[in-house]
C-alpha cells in the first residue's frame, strides 16, 4: 500500500516541476529577448536540466520512508 510520504512527495514533485518550468520560462523570456540564439539555447539547456537535482532529492525522500528496517 502506498505511504502518505509517497503521496505527499508526488504532489510536491508535480507542483515543483510546474512552478519551476513556469519560472524558468519567464526568466528566460525576460532576460534573453536580445540575446543570441546560442545564449538562449545554453540557458534553456541548463534550465532544462537543473530541475533534476531537487526532483531527485524529493524522490530520495519519498523512497527513504518506504524502506522497512530489519
């Protein structure tokens, strides 16, 4: 049976990804209007990968609670 920790983690992860994507999009749009194509590409490439670190931490927290100690 899924634990409450996994449910909370799932909700936090979905909300985080949505908020992060929106913030990255707004920041990129506001700051890169006159930037070159390569600068925009580099920003969106980095911004598209950075979310993995906190998402991994959330997933680690979710799984930590599911393991039974023996």
